[in-house]
C-alpha cells in the first residue's frame, strides 16, 4: 500500500504544479486554492508512504516522478521545449526513478 500512496502523492505533485501555473501568480483564486490543496494532500500521502518505505528512496521517487510529470506536462500542454538534450535528461530522471524502485529492498 505504501507504493500506492507514494504514486498518488507524486500525481498530486503534478496536479499542484499544473494548478499553480494556472493560478497566474495567485491572481486566480480557484487554481490557487486547488494548488494548495493538492500540495497538502501530496504531503499527507507521502507521510503515510514513509511509514513503510525508506525516507531517501521515497523522497527521491516522489520528487523524481513529480519533476518528470511536470516536465512532460509542460511539453504537452504549454509548448515547453522538447529538445533532444532535454528529453535525454528526462530519460535520465526516469532511469534513476526506475532504478531506485527496482533496487529497493
């Protein structure tokens, strides 16, 4: 169950970033509030995942999945660069996240 909590927390991190982008510097109340709620829910789920998972591994996966998801969202929804070097770096993050999960004891 801890891995499910961690995955859900990571997805909420991505939702938080999307909401805060839409908040346009806190000038739009609804996306601003959604961003704060998503952030709090993400941290809540992360704390539950940490009951059973090593802190370093869980935190690295949480931030890695979140960062990768936000980068993909930026490319797909906001026209961010999808240059080969950027995609390579995203692939390295993905490899690191997968490696940490596969090597977890």
